[in-house]
C-alpha cells in the first residue's frame, strides 16, 4: 500500500462511542437509541483528554444519542461543536436488534465461532435490516465529502463499530485483521487514518484505548 503524502492528507480520528448498558450486557444496539451509562461517560472524558491536542478543526457525529453525548463530552475539551449526521448511524441489524450476542472483542470463543456469527449477522441484516452494500453506500456517501473538503485538516468522527468497520474495509480490506472476521473496536477507542485526495490511506493506529484506565474498560 502506498502511503499518502502527509502534506495533502486529511487525518480522520475515528472514535467509537462510550459504553452503554446494552454493550455491557452484550445486547446488539444497531439503530436502537440507547444512551451512555456512567462508565461510558467516564470513558468519553478519557477520550476527550486524549484528543485535546489533536488539532482537529471539525467533529462529526452519528445522530444516535450514545454518539452525540460522547461527542459533546469531547467537544467540551476540544472546543468543537459536533455536527450531527444520520449517515453515520449504526447498522440496522433487523431481527437481531436488542438480542444477546457473543462478545468477540476478547477472543474468548475462537475464530470458528466468530466467523459463523459474523456471517450469520450479515444474512440476518440482508433479510430483515440493512445489507452490507447499502451500509457501505450510505457511509461512504457521508465520509467522502469530509476528507475531500478538509484536505489539510484533522476531523474527529464519533460513530459506531459497524460504521468504522465499513470505513476500514473500504480503505484497507482485511489488511489489519490478523485472521479475524471484523475489526474489534472497544468503547471510546481511537482509530487514526490519513487519507489523501486520491483516496490512498495510511493506518496510524487501530483501536487505541491506551487512554482508558483498566477499571473503565470492562466490567
């Protein structure tokens, strides 16, 4: 992969929202609008501190409340007013919305189970929710103007795991997966990429949660 010229790149800081009661109990959100819990708010404060010196000129957030509140907390530290975007909302998981799922972020179930779950989700999404192709079209239609209109700047994007996965697959495919079925992204983790006008991208960091203390990462 050819690295973009730093002089003409847009830096995208992709932030997953803080945790919620549904994340902590392994219930699938999708488009269901569940707010942050207290731990999620503390995670957002840690992300805000980590982004304080990012030099970001703009912040865009999913319009769902768990992202909006995360973005507002970040905004208090960075001085940025979040712009709400329906194009950055999470995937509609259809029949799976609100159902208990296996959490694969910590590798407890093995690759075979992860592979099965990932493809089963895709089938259910296609039948009852939002297909992979439809999500990709929506997300790319939203983020492309962001980096096209900010060729020399840094933009914070507060959104969901499914949306960030869509962005990463668009630019990198499975290059950084290491055998996994999808990119594991923890609450309030920061993924940083740089994109040039020709849409060549360079990964700076992936799922960085070094700013989140251990007692806030998982119950």
